[in-house]
C-alpha cells in the first residue's frame, strides 16, 4: 500500500453527525486519522463556497454529513442542502473532479457505528484516488 | 420573425401614448447588419425605431432589473422565463410591466452568419424558414435551421410564458429528442478527459465578465469574485480562479438559467460557457422536474425541496 | 390555609416528565424531577425511530435531555421514588426514597474508566437485555446526568466486598462504596405524576417467547433496529444471527384481552409502532417479508393512516387480519410457526424467522399501590383516573398526571398532556411564581473592541483519555507557536472545578480575549466553559472548542503520532477561527403580556381560561355569535357528562372572567409583527380595532363533514352523529319508535379524497349506541365499521356495546354498505365479514359517523405564516415533541384545527398551547441567541432566497427605506441554522459564530 | 354468495341461551378476531369453524345452527377457549347445542353407550359388575403366577383404602390382559388401592351426549359409593375423558367430595420421585427407540395444565430416556386434540374425525418417533386409527406398558400394542 495519507475536510452538523462522531468516540470505534472536522450548525449551512474552498486549498477529499431527511434540527435545512449538494456534486464530477473525492452522508446522532463505517469508507475511497491534483489554487511559494 | 416588428411598434406606441408605460425596452437595428441592439423607446416617435429579428441576441430582461418605472418589454420565450424569475426574485413587479411577447422561431448564430458572408453584412432577413444575408455585392439564402443559435435548437419554450400582448400568433414548440446531447457527450468522458476539456474550454478566458454582464440572473450588487472579506477567489487569470468563476456562476444560476444564450453571444472569445449552465439545467430537470421560470409561484429549484428528492448520492 | 410553595415535583424522567419540567422551569417555578432510574430519558430514549415520520428518537430527544440537565431551575433526583405525599394543594410534603449511587455525582466527570475496568457483566436494560453492560454503568451514552452508577445487585465490591477496581482507576476519586440510601422530604406546591408505563411481559402467553430467542417483544426489536443497539441496527435472528427473511408482528399482545392477560384496554400505540418497525426493517432489507397480524388497525392519529396506506400499498408490508392462536417452533429448527385463519376463512400455516410481539402498556403494580395509598383514584386497569374537562387532574387536588400513567398513549399526546399538567400545576401556585426559581446572574463583560486577538489555548489530558494517546504537552507547545496565541497550557482535566478557576485566572492575568479548549465535545461541555469565560468577564462567544477526545484520541488509539498531528491541525484551525470571533450580544426584546386566542370553541375557551389562570390578559375572538363551537352540537361524553351544559358553564365563567375579553361575531382582518409584538386587526360591531399581543393561540376548530352518501338528505331517517346527538339531547320522541338502528362508520374519512381517520367517531358511536340501548334495551343496533378504533380505555365502551348486544359488522372500501328505501323501513345491505354472506338490516334510523373537517385555515395561515397540510389542518412545529406549537414563534395550536380529537384531548392541547405561551410570557423578554444570521444590505440583491428557505420566517424583505427591497433578519426568530447564508449568492448574509470567513479560515488552515 | 339474509339484532335464541347457560357465554363479546379458528383443528370441516359458529349465533341464524352436525365433530378440546381474548366458552356452547338436539337424534354410538351405562349401573359396554368382578379375580390369579407378584391384590370395594381406581371398562371387557401391567405397577409401588362396584366403569358417554342428567347421576353414584368406602384419593387411570367426566361434573354439578380426585400419572411421577417405583431407561440405551407422547386435552389443557404436562414428561423421560424422547410441537396446554375426543370416535363422522386427526398425524410424523405414548383411551384409539389410516409407521401404546417394560415386568400377554422390535424384549 502507498504511504499516502489523505486529508479530508469534514463538515459535520452539530445535531446529528457531530453527535454521531462523538458517539463513535464513546464507543471507541476506530478509524484512520484523516479527517479534519469543522462543526457547522446544520448541513444546510454548508455553502458551495466552503466545499470549493476545501478543494482549492488542496484537500484530498471533502465529506459533508448531516441529519437524516426528516430529522433536521432546523426542520428543513438538510432538504435544501441535499439539492445544493446534488447539483454541486454533479458539477464537480462534470468538470473532472474524480468521483469519490466529495462525499455526503446522513448520520443520526445514534449512529456511531455508521459514522465510523462511513469514515472508513470515505478515507479508503479517497486514499485509492491518491493525492488531489485538480482545482487546487497553487499559492506562490513563501520565501 | 421580421413580421413582428410592425406589431411591436404598434403596441409600443399604444402603451406609450396611453401612459401605460414610461419606456419600451426593445431592439433597434444595430450598426452591424448582423446585430440588433437594445433600445429604449420613450416616445411614440422613438417607438418607430423598434425592430425584431433573428439578431436580437441580448436578453432585455437585464435592463429591467430594479427599475422603478413602468416598463414595456419585448421578450421571447426564454426571456419571458427570465422575467418570471425576475418577478419571483423581486427584481421587478409584474404590475410595472407591459410584456410584449414574441413567439420566437430562433435566433441566427452570429458566427454562422459571418462564416457565410462574403463581405460586410448589411442586413439579415428572416421569414422563419429562410435567412437571407445581404451585403456588399452578395446575397445568400440559407435555411434558418442551418444557422440557428445552438441554444435555440434545444429550446423548450419558444412562446412566452407570460405576456400582456403577443406580437404574433403562437408558434409550435419544438420537439426535441436529444436535449442535452452536448452535456451527455462530456459526461461520457473520463474524469481526466473532462478536466482537460474544461481546461481547454476556459483557456482563452480573460475574465472580461461580458457573460456576467449579459446575464439577467447576474444582478448581485457584488459578485462573489469581487468580494474582499474574505477574498477567496483571486482576480487574476489563474486557471483555478477562472474555473472557480465559471463554475460558481453556473451554480448560482442553477434552477434559474433559461439557456437564453446571451452569455455566449456576448463572449468576445467565443467561450462555450453554456456547457456549465446546461449541466445545471439538465440536473434540475432530471432530478427535480424543475424548469426555470415557468410559473410565477414556483421559486428556482434550489430554493425548494421535496421530501423524496434524489438521495442516492448520499450515504 | 397553608402557605403556597413556588416549586413543583415531577415524578418520572420520560418525555412527559421532561416536557412538564421544562415548561414549569421556564415559567418561573423550581422543579424537582424525581426519576427511578439512574438517568432520565425513559422509554423514548430506547426507541429507534418514531412514527409516523420515522424521526430518529434519540436525535430529537437529546437536545431536551441536555436542556433538562443544564436547567438552572430543574433539580434532578435520580434513583429515587416517591414514598408518600402529605399536605394539600399548594403545599405538599413529598417523601422521597433515594437509592445510593455509590458514585459522587459532583466528582464524576463521566469518563467511563470505571465501566471499562469493571469486571462484572450484566444484562443491559437499555438494550432490553439483548446486550451486556457493566455493573458500573451509565444507561446509555447520551444519558443525563452523564454520571456513572454502581449497580449494587451486581457490583462485586458491594456484594462480596472484593474487587474495588473502579475506585482505583477513577481519576477523580468519585467512587464511594460507603454511599447509603437516603430518605428526605421535599416541600412543593404542586405534583405531576409522569411515571410512565411498563411493557407487558409476554412470558406466559402462548407465543413461544419464553422458549425461543427468535420471539422478541417490540421493545427488544426496537433495540435490534437501532443503530445504537446491540447489533448496530443490523436485524438478526437471535438464535443463530442469521439475516431474517420473514418477520411477523403479533398485535394486541397484552392488550384487548380479558382472558390470558386481563388487560381489556387497547394500548393505543402498538399498531403504529408495528407499522413503523416493519417499514424500517424493510428499509434495512427491501427483500424482507413483513406481515402484521392484527384485529383492528388503529391508525387514528395525524399522519398515521397515510403511513399505514404507504406501508400497505407502496412498501409491500402485509397485513393479516387475524389474531393468531399460538406460536411454536418445531424441535431444533429456528423457524417460528404461526397458524392463522386467513381473511377468507382458510386455516393457514406460515413460518417466520422472527416473531415480534407488539406488547402493550401496563402500570407498574407498585406505582398503582402507592398512588392508591396517596388517595389517587385509579381505573380498574390501574391507570390514573381523570375527567373529560380536567384531563390531567387526578382525584387529589393539586396533583396532576400526564403520559401513559393516565392511559396508554403515544409521545405527542404525552407531550400535550405534559403541557396541560404543567399549566395546571403552575396555575395552582401562580401567586408564588418566581419565588423559588433562580435567576442567572448577569456578569460584567469586558469590552474588547479595538484589541488585537489574544488567544489562550487550554489542552486537556482528560486523564489518560486524551493524554494516553495524544501528546498533549506537544499540542500545547505547538499552540504557542500559532499566530495570535498569547498563552497555552495543558490541564489534567480542563472541566474540573480547579482547572476552571485556573483558566479564569489566566484570562485575567494574560488579558486573553479569545479562549480555546481542546478537550472533549462541545455538545456536552461548551456551556460549561462558556460559563468560565463569563466568570472571567469575557463574552461567551469568544470561545472555541476542539474535540480531541471523541474525534481523536478515542478513535485513533493505534496511531498516537497521527492523532497528535490531527490534534495540532484541529487546534490550528480553531485558532484561525478564534482570531475572527467577535463578541456577540443577545438582544433582549420585551414581550407584550397580552394573549390572543382565536376561536371560541372548547379548545379556545380552555386556552383562554388557562392563560387567565396564570394571570395574563386574554382576548378571545369568535366568529359566531355564541361561544362553544362544535360542543354545542354534541350530547354526552364517554364519561356521561352533558357536553352543552358544561360548555355553557365554561362560556359563562369565561365571560365573567375579568382577565378575559370575549369578542363574538368577530373576524380577524390582519395580523402583523412577530413573537412578543403582534398587532391583530379585529373587525366586529362594524368597526375595526388593532389589538397588540405577545402570543396567539390558534383554535379555529373543525366541523362535521356533510355526507353526500348513504341517502343523507334524501331520507329523514338518515342522520349524522351530531344530528343524532341533537335528537338524544332533546329527547326526540321519534327515537322511542326505533326498533332497529344502524351506524355506519368512516363516512367521509379514510377515503382516497380524505385519507385521515377522524379519530373520535368510533367512540362517539359507542356512546350513542349505548345511550340508545339504555333508553330502549330491546332496540337492535348494528354498527357497520372498517376498523374499530376505541383506543386506550375507550375499548371498554366497545366491549360494553358488544356485551349489551350491539352487533358489529365490518365492511371494506370495495364493498361499502348499500342503503335503500324499503317498503316501510330503510334497508341496509352489507356483507358480513365472518360469514362472507350478504345480510340485510331493516332499520328505522341510520346514523352516519361523518368525518371531521377543519374550518377554513387559509387566512390564519397567511397572517401568522403557519403551514397547513393537504387536508387543511394546521401543521405543528414537530409531530412528536412540539404538537401544540407552530414553527412560527409565539403562535400555538389547539383542538380540531390541529386534527380531529375528543374533548379531553382538545382541552389538554388547549392547556398545553397555553403552557407554551406562558413560558414565553413569563420570561417577559426574549433573549435572542448570539448565533444568528444578519444581512449586510449593501451586498443584498433582494432576491428572497433567504426568505424562501427559512422555516422560521426570520428573513423578510424590507418594505421601507433605508434598504427598501433588501433582506433583513429578525434575530428574535432566527435559530441560527445558516440555511439562508448558504443560499445567498451575493454574500450579503452572515451567520455570527459560523460565518463564511471563519469557516473558510478553518478550511484554509486544515 | 346467494340471497342476502335478513338479520335481526340480539334476538337469537341460541345467543340468549348461551348467555344464560354458559359461564363466559356472552357471545356478543366476540371480537371476531379469529384466534379460536386459527387454533381449532376442526376449522373448515363441514365448512364451519368456531368463529363462524358464534357469528351465526350472534346474528340469530339459529335454524342453521341448531342441527349443525359440526357440533359432533368439534371435540370440545378447549383449545379455542383457552386463548379467546374475550373468554368465550365456545366448547361449552357446543355442549349446550348438542343438548338441544332431540335425544333420539343424537349420534347413536354415543347415545347407546350412555344408555348402556345407565342401565347396567356399570359401564358403557353394559357389562354388569359381576362379570367385571369375575374378570378381575381370574386375572389376579394369573398375575400371581408371575415371579414377584405372588402377593398381588386387586381388591374391589376395600373399605378405607388409600386409592380408589377408576377403571375404563374397555380393558376388562375386550383386552383383560392389559389390566395387569397397571396392577403390577401398583403392587411394586406398594399402593393400598381398590376398585369399586357402583358404576365401576370409568368412562362416561353421557357427557359426550350432553345428557346432563345421566352424566351427573353416574358421577354422583360413584362419589356416594366412594364416600361409603372412605377412600382418600379417587384415582383416574390412563384415560382423559373419564378424568374430565368426574373433574367436570364435580364443578358443573357442584358435587361435594371428601376425597381428592387425581390422575394416575401424578402418582406415577410421585412414586418415581419418591423411589417407590424403581424404574429407569437403561433398557433403551442401546435400542434407542424413539418415543413421543400425546397430551390428553382433558387432563392437561382442560384441567391440570402445565404441572400435569411436566409430570407426564418426567415419567416418560425417566422410562424411555431423555435422549429418546421427542416432543411434538406444539405440546402441553397448547397441544392439538387428536380428534378422538368429545365422543367423536362413536359419533359416526369418521371422515371428518380423520381429517381432524391429520394434524395430529403430521405432528407425530414430524417427531419420527417409533412409539406414541397415549395415556388416554380415546387418544389411544384415535392415534392408532389415524396411524393405520394414513399409513403411519408408529405404534400406539399405553404408558403402563412402557413402565412395566422398563421395569422388566411386562408379561408375554401384555404386549399387544408393542411392535416387533419390542415384542420379545426382556422376556
């Protein structure tokens, strides 16, 4: 196996998926340390800008996780998010970002197992794709 | 479509004289024979200058944004849909508008005309079947279908969706079998091929923003590329920034774009940026059954949701 | 009369108790919550999903749990029970017996070291015995309080004097083997009993439960389905862990059976939970064959029938109308055999992999006995007796009841009753409101404007929880190198009291103006650290937390170096964000103390009275001349009360109530404003008047559907239920001549065009039929029905009707009864459901149980921006946990406008709506959260996307200058989700605390 | 579906009658839930089932019901009543409907047996006491010739005896040698027992006939006589209906007794536990012959319930070995009636009886047992009959036979129900 350890920027909604990550911890479900977690109030808060920024910054993968449809703490945030994500996801693949760089999931705060399983799956998929090369804004070298 | 001109003049004069509107936004003949240009007729006299033909490539809805006065406007099917979105998005009120609808049979592709011409074009005539290109010492006739602007070939709504008066009888809508063939072609490529395809596509972009300026949807006071706090997209022609611009602009138009073609028509570098917007149209139609600007009480696709929207892409 | 006490004791810890406690604590009373178990949560905490929307139970409940745990005016007394209640309304002395926990609750930090090391494994009650827990345990990971307990029956140290491992590993010395049981007395003004139910134990039933692990109770199955259950939501056949292909549910196990279990009542919830479970099971495995064996499908609640239809027609769940005789398995084979008689009378044998027993609800015998001893009357089935017009009052003055102790019921009804009980319990002592409730002290906050960011970073070892994996000192050292970091250190336990004090001291000494704690989860600990900031005079929003335990050390045990890297990265990201944090203000907005109640039916009147009982001024508007609404057309309740008489008395009392201004023949012309500051334009007496009010209760009611079927209006012998009520009320002599009466149920309900069940018609028919039988015992009475839905103890009315000779014939939608005029009598033809033979009844009276339809809701919906469903009923804020609230703040919902319901439930909901309103009014001011969206109008294009996506109506387009046509956010209504911000194309919207710039800064540093 | 029937409410005579006569008899309480019919082996026979039966009564379709032959096919096994959520005593209703048949039109087989019993003052086979006494005395002599039983006694009307035995007249009349194993067991256990002379036959067809008067008369005569003898326990031998005839009569007719009424199976179990009856399964260790047992409804579900089912299994397992015992499912109180109860063996509806028995037959087949132990005469006869009828390969035996076999005391002539595998075993 390659030495490559991806960096995956992970947006977790406070009420469900962040809780699921907490629960995975409580349950000591192990997964590789590739995620860099950003807590957001709701998956509906995640803007396309954030996801694009992550790729532009060179993230090997991006993972956004929210509450299951119907479980949104804010009633409908994840429903709007779902449309945005679907269209954005389609567009990213369309311009050539490899399928498997960007992931979405619905994980409830009771699904510690699912969290760990999806985490592993995301990491494995991104690892297989290797380091990100596209859509990265290369910064001028700092002297 | 030249036949609409007289009716447009007639209607315009009427509504101007009756004080129904302060201005009629339409087209007049341009300085170049193959380009008609936007025109604001404020009097019956000025209304005499109004024309309509297959060279009316600008989307006039662009000119009603945030207007406070009463406006008459000439719209094709696609423009009328932009008008609907404009009304939905508080850019203009329906009461302010007198809509002169044009049942459209399609615009002529600027480049196709130029390719056919054997000199400077002085006029382009359109009888809905045939286009006659005249210029210094030449006259060419060509089937209209052969020189249609590409967006007009896949037009789903040639007749206006809202209007106060029509400039002619409604025309039959097109039957399109393969609406998104261009997008499908790209989708069939591998990820790397697509990456290269778009890299190529945008390589000439100078970020002149002609496309943005031509688009009635791009009415933000400050475009995201011009934001400074934080300035997250560079202003240079860095390829990632260029891609980000086109990418996010298309995303912002998702569920709102009517494929009027104004952006491409406006581009000095002939960049086919509709590859981006058409992808969003395809997805919004296929995933949500949502066509932009068809009904006054339906907001754009991304401002809505259904409980059973596609969920398969989510783990 | 003894002095009134401003506190309330709530017995129980389930969702009912939680809701009641929160309502009271939020309205100015001090609450003692006495829970038998080691933590609160009750049965709802064990559920996987909740019907009919299949919401994740724990997800929707845990915010409430946390709220209770943190509430300054709720004192949790766990492992405790009420022994006796002395005293009287307003001043009770409650004797409490509390078992020893053996863990010092003040010292325990919930790290779980004790449980990890505890060698004793025992059956885990939370997982219905399907998994093991330790003798040192918390019931479940999200438990409140998150404090461990030693189980004295199983702890080796406590039973045998050996072991003692937990005490050696406990980092805070919290274990106390010497702890003892305690008895003490609490002095309170009111008491609410929300002690819940026990699931029926099917050991003695002939369903093979005792002998086969593959026969499970519904609660066990719930744990099987649950992602947090013993099989992580992977449904298996317990005997061999094979994936099941076929699952059967047996309904009415422990319910509607006076023979094998003695529970004659219906448990009200089992039909729906079985449907829910079958749907979820099929979601897990679409190929799964699910079959539900039932008698009557009781999907009588809002959205239930639709859920049933979906399960049946779309998802392929099979429904077999038969109560099975017994379940057995043959020898060593795992399959369970069920013999049943099919709908067409054929005896059939079918094998299933798993049999789920849909067990009913029972009241704990001990609870029953204690209640009786305290002078609280129970029904024959052991439920707490209440009356129609005081649905949550027990027989003992000042003591109230809610939830399943009152009768078997679902979560929303429990939550409604919790509101009702809280309302009544509070009303009894409203004079002393606020005398015992504590208030948060407002600290003096330092002004940091103009200061450059000075960030302090505190990295927690959490004993070895973090320190055992992550190199904590290295993380702290690294933090010191980051821009704007003024100070960094590592703590053994950042959450310990001494560490908190130390942090406050450092903030002062180093003049820190941003604080980061890298420790555990902000979900549990952010409020704690924010309090420390406040204590140090810092705005609490200048805090950021990094989770290097749950998200790092605990899940990357085997890669400590990489875990340390991750911790550093996350700290760096937090530092980037923290530098951009701003102090946020929580604006206070005063609430107009007047209430508007719309609708003068039973619900509206009950709401108005409830609000007035709490001392608030109320305007009640009614469009008709007379108060009373539908109640004026009815005759008698199931308990025998004369409805119009009681209603008239209610109306009279209300007119006389000086707090209440009743305006009849009044219409609502317009409503402006928002929570706390509404302006309603009322039109009456030929004039228009503007009323300012802080809250509104919508109780616009419903009416009887006017049938177009069954010769209604063609033959005067065909009546609706209400018309028959009129005849009964007026002792119409024509009734004496009736020899045969027929009732047809579901007229206009449960039809394609009106798919919902009208909930109350079955019971109504029972009452009417029994009254006819009482007046003329020799009268022949037939009820033609589709499913009898006499839920809870209403089942006894059904039984009584049968016992008295009322004959019930079931029809289905394809073979509806035919009504025709015979030579003398009405002829009603129907196919008998058992004999499958057509039968004809010659009747003198036909009563149609016609549907309940909502009154017009469009205007109200527009005025208050509240949603309406396809059938015209208002849509509540949350089906389960906010059934009498709207998602629009300050507007509440009660009665038939919500869904058809009987009077007791309407009154309970009216009181619950009032209770919610009181919590708002009592706070006098609404404090907005700091985490709200705001608009930079210069950037706003006015497109309205924000308005479209916000479920709370917080954004609007300004109608006046400056910035006319641009968006603005009402911070009072904003919940801080950020959906508007993400939808804004022009960069005009911002979310304080989670702003684009802050998140992008984190991305940049990731 | 035919012409619609006109129905009236709550005026059916049967329904009214049931309310008055049958405890738990308010048929109106029926939820039409189907529990009864789901569990009833007679469901579908003659296009009838318990739920239908009640429904017709509720709807007042008395004419169709009153002479419905199905009442003689139902064995009144109470499998329905046991779990009816409304506790409707359907078997009792069937009994009451049987009673409404003109006596002379009730099945001849049952009626004749009842009449015979009443007339003979002895048993259903009409054998007078003297003949019974002769048979017993004769057999006792024969028995005493066997080694170890030289002092065996089979007294009749022995005053003050501990146990009085209720002997079905089938053995003394048709297969007297079958009496001996039981005697030997009693002898080995050292029991102080006696037969009795008045109404000496244990069976009671008058119960099946729904002839209350005769049923009661027979039982009262027995009880009165036993009171005179002053016994302590009235012991029913291996017969289900004879057990219930007394158990039921004591309750239905409020007959006072100063003795306790028990089943011989309880005694077997007690004696084995106490070591009085020394028996084990060593004999079958190597043979490995498989046994199953039929739970007679009358002594298990209808009366002594789980405890009896456990005692029965304890005895059988002790005797044949736990590893060689295969239970039927369902069993115990949930067991299916074999179809031989309720007088059905004499009622004349043989096709229906066998179809009914098919369930039992299948159950037995599933166990793969070589022998079915049937501690009940009707079960024995029915299980044997369906075995022959459906080509089963099993043998049907009384429990006494196997106990004696295990103890090594089963005589040569006492083996008529054993198969070839055991015909000579231990001789």
